[in-house]
């Protein structure tokens, strides 16, 4: 049976958040079903923000997007100015990725250092022993 869990937050420029999901057995899996972003003062400030979700801990936030990185789960580019005519947002979620460990969100404003809000919905599912083992092993390999 699947259930939806939601998370939200506000991140400063250069911020890194952790969403704690891991369990002792790894028998609970997740996949991203929704990822939305909006700056904290829409239509009133310049922002060119890149927010990313990873499977492994990050040491720094940057604006580089690399789809060959197998630890990347989702990315959002959000651009806004002091006129609503300029709002642009592009969200890409790798929704076939199932994980059973913590996830890490990074945010970098490439313009002037504004803050960004996020909203994430995760589909929570029970994993069979073999599925849990595969998900955990993939996460261990990604951390090497």
C-alpha cells in the first residue's frame, strides 16, 4: 500500500537540507511524485535559483545540473524578477527512482542570493526484502 508524505521548507542561498527517511530495516521505500518551488518574495525580487534533490549528502550547493549524476533525484530552475511577466520555472523529477535512505536538498541562487521555498511529495511504499536490499546497496555504492 502506498501513502503520500509531504515536506516543505525555506532555504537560504547556499543552503543544504536533509529529509530523514531511513529506517533500521530499509523496508520503506520512497519516490518523488511532486517537487515545487517558489521564491519567498514572488514578483518583487530578482532570483535565478537552482534547487536539487540528491540521494547522498552534499558538501556544497551549486547551480550545475548534470543528468549523468546517478545520485540526482530532481532539479528545479526558478527565475523571477520584479515583474510577474518574467516568472519561469522548470522542474524535472526522475520519478522512477526508488530510495529508502535520507535525501538531501541543495539551493543556489545564481543572481543575488535570495531564498527559495520548496514543497515535496513522496510516495511511501513497503518494499519486499529483495527490493530493500537493492535500494540500500545502490545507496551504499553512491556514497563511495
